[in-house]
C-alpha cells in the first residue's frame, strides 16, 4: 500500500513538473527577439522565437538587420539556427512589426 502511494506521488510530481516547465517556458517562445551571432561580421536578426528543437532554434517573421541606417530586409519562411552560432538573444522592449 505504501508503494502505491509513493508511485502516485511520483506520477503527480512528474506531471506537475512537466506542466510547470511548459507554463514557464512559454514566455521564452513566441517572443520577438534580436539574435546576435558569434561571428562578428554576421548581421543581426530580428525575429519571433517560435520553437526550440534540441540544439536548433526556429524563428519566424524574420528581418535581417544589416546596417543601422538601412531598412531591415524581410526574410521569407522559417529560419533554423544551431544554438552554437548564437551569442545571445535580446528581447527589445517595444519592437513591434
């Protein structure tokens, strides 16, 4: 009987852990971010962080930020990047497109 009680507690704990992860993980996904690459010569990217697939980051609604005085270039479709290429992600306060 004690083993059954501990089994139920374990299953409920795992379930609540998964729900908590998904709940707290949502603000990190589907958020507009600016991507800065490890390669200093690569232009930055402004996009919506759509999904994380292991070591891959998937972005949608992407704009290439090549120069400060130049208008951003819109990219079609999804952009998938390896996390190793990304130096950091910045969430701008009022970036709305």
